[in-house]
């Protein structure tokens, strides 16, 4: 009986430690359409962020793939494309105003540096299937990061660079992006896909630098 009790206690302790290990890092992805009607012009509001009990436990995403409902269409070519190179954008050259499709903000951690990196984000069309995110850090050191996203079918793929500040690797901890609805019919920037069980479901797939992956679903109402 005593042996059974000890075994049970060890098992419970193992579960507790496992829960702590799992709870140390948390990934949130809340991606929604702004329309409630399938087949209509829509915008996108994305809130992607991660937290950790300790800075050392933060995972660095190297790729984020947003899988929107089947039938979703991106027509980034309806907006004038920004043709500037990454080098010119990083040097401070701005894309044409009529290429802009969205805006938002981002934060990052550069542990052991104590200060959180904060940045503004502007999204531009870079062609029929391309979107460029220009991330301008405001503190602690002004710096511009260029991210090239691609839209194919109902999927938006965002590779995440691994920049450094003062020789320390930077881990993106949040990305907030709003892309307003624009146009209608075949000239709509984005058209909402299929509504299933009164929900638009978006799956956010994360691939991390440590080789692990995670899928996080989110949904918004539709009819």
C-alpha cells in the first residue's frame, strides 16, 4: 500500500511539473474577418502574441502560416505594388502611399536586455501574391525590419526573420495587424471564403526555431 501511495505521489508530481513546463510558454492567435458574410469583401484583424513565465522560455517563431477558410481570395494586385528592395526599405525609403493595405504594431524581446522592443508595422502590396511588412522599431534602437509575406489561394505565409540588437537575438512576441476591406466583387482586395457552422475558422500554424510546431485555431461569426 505504501509503495502504491509513493508511486501515485510520484505520478502526480510528474504531472504537475509537466503542466508547469507546458504553461511556461503560451502562443495566442486571434485572426478574424471583418465581414460576417461569405463571398463578400472583407478586412482582416490579427492579434498574434506569445508569453512566457520567464524570458528564457520564449520560443522564436521562424514561420507563421495563416490558413483562411476555403474559397478565401487575396487579390493584392488590385493595389499598386511597392517595388522597392529590402535594402532601400530598411534604409528608410518609403513605399508609395497608394500601395498601403494595412497597419499595426509589434513587440519583441531581446533578453537579457531589459527593455521591450516596440515597433510600428505598415503593410504594402508588393504584387499579385505578395505583401511586404515594414516593421520600424522605435525603441530602444531605431531599426527597420522588412518581412516578405506571400498569399497563395486561401493561405497567407509569413516568414519571420531573426534579427539581433547589440549582438543579442530578437524574439518577436506580438504582431497586431489590421487590413481594412477594400473594393468589391472581383476588385475586392480580400474576399471571405466559406462559412461553416456559422463560423469563419482560421488556423494559425507556427514553426519555431527549436524545431517544434503548433497549430492555433480562431474563429469569427458568419452567416
